C-alpha cells in the first residue's frame, strides 16, 4: 500500500486483500485500518469477487463490532455479488466471478443476513 502511494500507476489488490484477511481472522486491532482502506478505495472495485470481498469484510467487521443492521446489509450485498454469473466484461464474461468458492464464508454471511 505504501508502494502504491509512492507509485500511483502501480495498483495491486492489497486495498481489498488486507481488510479481507483482517475481517476473516477477526483481527480487532486492525478493524479501523481495514474500514478506512475499504472506504478509501471503494471506487476501485471492478469485479464481482471484489464486491463480494468488500461487502463480506464489512459484514464480518460490523458484526464483530455489534452493528447488526450494517452487518446484515453488507452480508446481503455480498450474496448479490456472489450470485453474479456475468462480470459485465465482454471478454471473458466470467472473469472475476465468485463462483463456487468461499463456502464457509457464505454460510457465515447467510447467518449474518438472517440475524
């Protein structure tokens, strides 16, 4: 992330990977940093899988913080992203889809969306 700040033409998935790892591992001390990164880089989301990770991260963090309404909202949006079967890109239309991955996380999000 520091390298991206130094070289703006160098973009990685660190903006979404770090918050996702923080959220799924429940690293509470990094929640503020994760939420800051998610907010700062929301405009970089491109693929359905990115939207899934973004919303799943927020759902898990907000759940752990006791904000059930926000958690439920983001869990539902993560599910919407996971259901997509077309990325919106012409070639190939399946790039960046969630597909059949993250089964355990989907179960966790399902429980949050019904909380």
